[in-house]
C-alpha cells in the first residue's frame, strides 16, 4: 500500500513540475520573467495557473509569434 502512495505522490510532483514550468514560460512570454510565477504554480497549482492567466501583457518575447512580410499594413 505505501509503495503505491509513493508512486502516486512522485507522479503528482512530476506533473506539477512540468505544468508549473509551462505556465512560467507563459508568464515570461507575457513579460513577467520573475521565478516566483514558477513557484506559485508549483506550490499552489490552481491559484498559480489562474494568476498567470490573468497577467497583463507587458510586451515580452512572444512564444511562437508569427511575423510575415506578406501581411498588409493596417
């Protein structure tokens, strides 16, 4: 019984780490490069995710931004 609990907790920590890392990348892309956003998402998952989602865009380096010379000027 205790072995399955250890495995479940380990899997939960790994998933939380990767989710927090992705939300930290979103925060950096929005112009908020502080490491506190990683730790908030890691330690308080739901609250941290909502916090990062609500961050305003400060003009950071956008991930996957598409810039083309073929687009007309508006």
